[in-house]
């Protein structure tokens, strides 16, 4: 059951790239719960009950108000469930994440988690805030033909979700950051600055200056710790900002080009077509 829920992407909100499932009662069947690999990053938020999950060599014993972060491709299986566990399952689109996620709050969250699952036992207030956002997104998912207001509410709720999760991770793992390498800390800082400034600033030089390092050094360190150069991550961030504006705003394409600080509409056209193999106009015409 958990495998089917986590690896199902057909119901992911089209432009948000995230979906919420509410599981009111989970009954594990040990004979059928074999190891499985996650297709995309996910977060499990326990409402009540008890849930044991094996991830790699470790066993996570989840109880009320625990949160478990699953990076993509982690190998997992359910061992047992007791006391009628109820939980929220937050799933992220692997397609969105792979093309340079719009959500750098989420990007930095899963980057910090690395390749292992991370368990966080939440304080009651943090759980209440996160579960409230989950309920709001879950309720919005049931609207088959959302009006403009509903679409905006979904977007704002998703932004709140990513921000709250990053806030939680920073709060509970602040001390863990002290043990990170200098390169890892620099990469975290780069992702945080990028999330704020990616619409207006597209050069490595800007981010290097903000972090008091050279452009070459920033590129090398980010490449070593994330697998992508700083320049590539910036390009992907700008691309997805453009995609979101095309999908979810009334801006003209010329206004989007201006919003993203391109020198001209043609410069935005060339940038977009090189990466998406179609023009912004062609992409917008295919949007639902």
C-alpha cells in the first residue's frame, strides 16, 4: 500500500508538483510489504499510531507527530503497524525535481537530508502548523475545476508547505549543521540565496559575491557537493520560474521576460527554447 501511494504520480497537482494523501488507517501485510525503491522524494507525517519502516540498514520507529523525510531512490519496506496508524503522505513530482525544481526550499531540504531517511520528532506546535497546511492542500485537491482564486490558494499553500518544512529542518538540525563541511555549508547558503534572488539575478558572480567567494570556487564546491555546477542550478531555477509564470499568471510573455530580467523578449525565447525545445508561446498554448 505505501509503495503504491508513494510511487503514484498521476494525481500530483499539475503545476505545484506536490500532492497530499491522508491515510486514516494503515494495516501492514508483512508478506506483501517487500523492499521497494522510491521514485520521488516524499515526507511521511504521523498523526497517531505506530509505524515501523526499514530504510537501508536502519529501522525507523515512527510515533505520533514524527516526520520522516524520504530522498528519492531510497530502498524501504514496511515492517509493522500498530495502534491504527494515521498519517499524511507528502509526495513531490520526480519530474519537477529532476528538471531543477521550482521549490528551492524543498531542494535544499532533500539535499541536506542526503541519501538517507531523516526522522524528526516534532513539537506539538510545529506538527499543528504542518498538518494544517497538509489538510488545506488535500481539500483543494478535491476541486476538479478550480477557479483563479483556488489556483492561487493552492500555490500559496504549496509555498507555505515548503517554507514550513525548511524551517522545521533548520530548527531541529541546526546543531547538525555545525558538523557539516565548509563545502556543504556553502552549498546550503547558495541554495538559500538562490531561492530569494533567482528571478532577478542569473550570474554566478552575483551569488559568489553575496557569499564572499570567487565564482570559480563557488562553481567547484557546488559541483562537488550537489553534482551540478552553480551555473547549471541557476539556469534550472530561472527556467522553472519561467515555466511557473507561463502556467500560473496572466502576464504576457513579454512581461515574463521583463520579470525575469532578460534583456529582451527574443533573449527569453532563445533561452527557453534551448532548454524546453519549444518557444514560450508554444509551451503556454499546451497548458491546461
